[in-house]
C-alpha cells in the first residue's frame, strides 16, 4: 500500500463517524470475522493491515453502536496503532521533529481508542468483559500522556483502570503486561521499577502463549534498560521465533547489531 493511501486511511479513521445510513453500511461480515481479521492484522506489526481492519470494524460499530465485542475490537485497533508509534519512537531511529509529530499522533489514537473502551465498560456484563474493557481503557489512556501535565491528568486514571482490570481477572495476561509497561516506562517516583517489569513480563510470557512474542519483546526492552544486552538478545530471539514480524523485537535486534552485541 502506498504511503499516500496509508495517510488517507489514517486520517479517515481518526475522524468521528456519523450515524450510518443504509447505503454506507459495511459488508455483512459477522463480527467474529472482523475481529479475527483485526487480530491477524495486529500480528503483522504493519500499519496498513491494521488500518484496513480497523476501518471495517468502525463501520460495523457505526451500525451496531451497542455491541460490546465491536467496541472492544475498535479499542484494540486504535491501541495497536498507538503501540506501534510508541515502539518506533522508543526504539527506532527517529529525529526530534518526527518524534514530536509521532507523539501527537499517538495521543490521538489513544484518545479515540479510549472512547470505545469507555463504551465497552458500560456494556460489559461479566468480570472478564469488565477486565478487558478497563485494560484497554487504561492502555489507551496511557498513550494520551505526552508530558508532565498530561501525566498528572491521565496517569492516575490509567493506573486505576489497569489495576481494576487485573482485580477482575487475574488471568488477563494482557492486563498484567499493561502493569509491566507501567513499571517499564514510568519514572521511579511514579512507580517505575525495571526489576518488577522483568518479573511481570516473564510471568506473562510463561502463561500467555498467544501473545508470547509481545511479552518476550517487552522483556528484551526491559533488559536493554538494565544494560543487559546478552539477556535482551535471548528474549529477542524468543520473540522472533514466535513472530518474525514483531516490530519491537526487530528494532532491538537492529540496535544490538549496530552496537556489535548480537
């Protein structure tokens, strides 16, 4: 897909959709098919497939605004895009001007994802559903933090949502991973703790085979911050064995190769 089309898709998806008219409705693809297509797109770690899948889900949400599953899927799609922006900002080669622009985009994707996660919170009927809705809301809200002021505004809410998600379902390993990211990215004064990040990601990797590549990649990032490149290399290898397309793992591998530590 061309860069121009990617930008057009991105701009369109960030717009607020108007109520659907019959001639604008999406194909009659079942919600499960749309959600599966999004999961497959997220696994590619590529922007274009994620945007295409998210566009279809948003059309479906427009037709069924009170669907818990579709609002969860929409939040996941927005979060996936924000996550990739964070990965490239933190571990890719990005100059300051581009980094600032990417940070602003990241906040926008997080904001839109949080809107759908908030809706899913209200629609949730079980502890497991609540756990996933609150997890997504917390993670999307984290992406809205772009400095000290927004950190004071959104940080406590994000932390509370993620902790509540874990309390509702202790086996929601995506929520546990979200806790690990707070340990990884927050300064010590705000609860950051690299040792706890390592412990959390390792636990997630052990118990969540479906997302093992993600957990191992974040574990590698934690080891990099602890200046343990040899441990980071091992986790990168594990991540890429599960998913050769994992962007974070590939970025860390490139950095290790550049530093002659691979």
